[in-house]
């Protein structure tokens, strides 16, 4: 058995037992298991798992737990999306990663932490994370996972659209929560506030992220495919034109989404600053089927060519 399978069985069996004994949900029991492992009361025997093995095994248990729970908000970003997003973070920050300074990266909708941890593990020990999440269980899972993977993430349990007590960060990554934001009192402070009715949370998250990133910082968002076609998109367009330069809009492969209506794109922007300029050409691309290695290689070559051409 591979380490990931062994580790999955270790967490899964322990969690199943706790769930039965204490009548907890499976996800609550996974959290209990991770904490018991952190306390040193139990641990996987016979091997020392790597950060990625830990993340992937936890991811499998979370997928199982989320399938069982009816909570629509408990949605994790799978690593197929996280690795693609991480690839783009590397393309934009490759140079910075060569220095000794750690970059501060914010995920304002941290969830289970799987997206942020996928990117942190991918780029090596180059990132200090900051995560904001409203859901108590998810942020606790993120905290325990980060501790087991020895990745530094500062955590804030709050509504990410209220004021954040953080210094400006170098970059933002976020799988945006999609839908209407219920708190109009808070939404009215935003430029993208809808003139009538409730405002889209994903628009508010983009504005909030632009507020907390440093000038010149990049923001990597997973957004609904048709984000610029809604009745509220004019205000979002205006905000982005004022504050940022669009870098890329990348459609993700359909097969990554069980329902086509929930398909997402990767939207990359840079917050304007005094020294940089807009890109010569915005990258508009579609990621091919991820099983087609040849097509994927061509896609990555196209991205690298585009990146080089924007320099001169
Ligand atoms: N990337 C995450 C992961 O890997 O688990 C999943 C993100 S999920 C698509 C969106 C998250 O946003 C959910 O965990 C949800 O609880 C959180 N969320 C929604 N509205 C929020 C708010 N106003 N403030 C903070 N978090 C919020």
C-alpha cells in the first residue's frame, strides 16, 4: 500500500470509530482524529509521511466527509484546481521564490485550507499563509492540517468582508464563494454593491482582496465561468478597470466540474502600481483535458511563451 492509502486508512478508521462512539459527523471526527494525532496520542506506524502525503490523505477523508454531509458550503478546492493555480503562482512569482524572503499569501475564503496548502506545498517553503474563514469546523480543519504539514498559516475566523486586522499581503489566492451576500449593511460600503437587491459575494470578495494586497501584487481567483455576463458585472468591470490590470482569463476543463453550470475559470489580475504597466496582451486560454499529456504540455508552453513576450 502506498503511504497516502495507509495514511487515509489510519485517519479514516480512527474517525469512523469516534463518529460511532460519540455520534459525531464524519467531518467532526476527522478533525478529532487530526487533533489526537497532533497531541501525539496516536500516529501512523512504520512510516514518516511527507507534507504532500498528509495533505492528500486528509483531502481524501474530506471528500468522503463532504459527500456525506448535506452542507453546500462545505466545498473544498480539489488539488486538480489547486495545482493549476499553483503553477500560475510559480509563473508570476518564480523570481521572488529564489530570494530568501517568504511571501505572504492571503486566502480570504480559506475553507479546509486545501487550496492554500496545495500551493504552499507545491512552491516549497516560500510562502507564509494568511487565511480567513467564517465556518468554525472548516477553519479548525485548516488549522490542524497546516500544523501537521508544518506550514505557517495565520488564521482569522470571521466574515472576510468585514474589516480585516491584517497588513497588506504580497498576493491573494481564492476559490471565491459564489452567490448572494446576505449582509447588506456591510455590502453598502463596497463599490460593487448592487443598485437593487443583494450583491454577489464573489464580486465583494474581489474588491476586498484588492484592498488588502500590496500595489503591484497579483491575485489569482477561481471564478464562475460567466462572471462578466451577469446583471451586476458592469460594476465589477468598472472596479477592475480602475484598480487592476487583467493578466489572464483561463477556462478550466469541463471534466473537473460535475455540473457544467458550476464550471470555473482562473482569473488573474495585478493591482496597479506606479512602476509596472498593463500586459501587452491578456492571456485568454482554455486548459485542455488533464489526461491529455501532449495537449497539456502545449498549453504550458503557450503560457510560458506568453509570459516571456510580456516582458520586453
Ligand atoms: N479553497 C477552499 C478549500 O480548499 O477548502 C474552499 C473554498 S469554498 C469554495 C468557499 C469558502 O468561503 C467556504 O469555506 C465558505 O465557508 C467561505 N465563506 C463564504 N462566505 C464567507 C465570508 N463572508 N467570510 C469568510 N468566509 C466565507
